[in-house]
C-alpha cells in the first residue's frame, strides 16, 4: 500500500489532450495524490491551462517546465520528480486519459521492491478528433460503448479495460523490461533515488524508459504487471521524430549488457535546477 502518490504527467504543446487528462484525474475515487505536469518546453498556453485547473481540481497541482530543446522527456521527468512530494510516483503521458479507479488500482498494486507497468488501448485518429473536438469523456464510457467503438475501428483492443484479479501471475516476469512504457508506469520514489532517476543522456525520442527499467532490475527492483487493472486510454498522435533512435539504442545496449544501475545524468545532476 502506497502512501502519498505523485502522478507525473509529461506533456508538450498539446493543451486539448492535457485538458482531457487533467479532467479524468479530477474524477479519481482515490483523492490522496498530487499532480506534477512535466512540461517538455511547451508554449505559455500550457502553463495557462494548468493554472486554470489549479482552481478547480481539488488537490495539489504543479507545473514544471524547461526550455524547448527538442525531445527531453528524461530530463523533464527528473525535474518533476524533484518537485514531487509523494512516496510513490505514477508516470503518465499527457495524452493518456485515465478511468476513475486508475490511482486506486495503482495504490492496490503498489508493493515494496516492485515497479508496476500498466498497459493502454489506442484510439484512432478519427475517434481522437471526435473526443477532443466534442469534449467527450471516454473515461466514463460503459463497456458496451467501447465494444461499439471497437467494431467501428475506433479503438485497437478492449483488454486494457477489463478488470481481472491476476494475483501471483502479475509477478511472472520479474526481470523482463521489454514492452513496458513510461506512459503508464509506477515506481517507488526511494527506488528512483536508488538508480538516480531517468538518464538525461537520452536525447531525442526513445529508450529512456527502457533504460530506467533495466537499471531498476539491475538494482534488484522487480517488475509487476498492472494489466487488467490500470489500463489507460491513449489518444492518437503523430509519430515522434526518431532521428536520435539509433544513438539511443546504442546507449541502451550498453546498459543491458552491463550491470550498472545509476544514471549518468540523473536526479543528482539536476538538484537545484529550475
């Protein structure tokens, strides 16, 4: 059972999606959490959106920003972690809408010595445009409504919406890092400190989340599956620029082949950074 939870929401210049995500977080049944928006260099309109939500969301909400110098998700997540106050951090992307039991489900699954990897369903480009354009609220849709969208091709799968008590099966792959993503990931703050957080040497899209999980496993932290409990609703977006992926793959390969657990450019390198 986790204590105070920090939900760290990564965003970049997508206020309509972030607005929907914050709305869904405002509906959580579990209210003992804070939100830290990790803003990877958005224009001032994102900060204005966060300020509007501060007056109505009902629990602490912070906005952490750094200058736009390309995709630097590792660095901005570290800055958000340093600003957070929770004993347990849930990382969520700013285009991933959550259902009302999302935080409660993560709290139930939280266990010392384990990180929890969630899953997602993907909305089509057309359904995403409808959700955002008409201010629809998919976090409240019934299963029958989702089945209808599945038959129409608006969503890629339904499994992330289904609750199943998997019990010990959640721990069947304790040292497997592949397939996990930071769009729905929960880690104890003390474990983040142990490995020094994300590695900001990953510049550009890709592999910074895999790097973190590999290092956590090297440090003795194990993987617990949050599937059939914590699924999120991922809005469509254009594919990110992958021009740095080859370099990031090389960095990750070195970490996988070795035993190190500490980031080269992690939390400790950013202490006092604003």
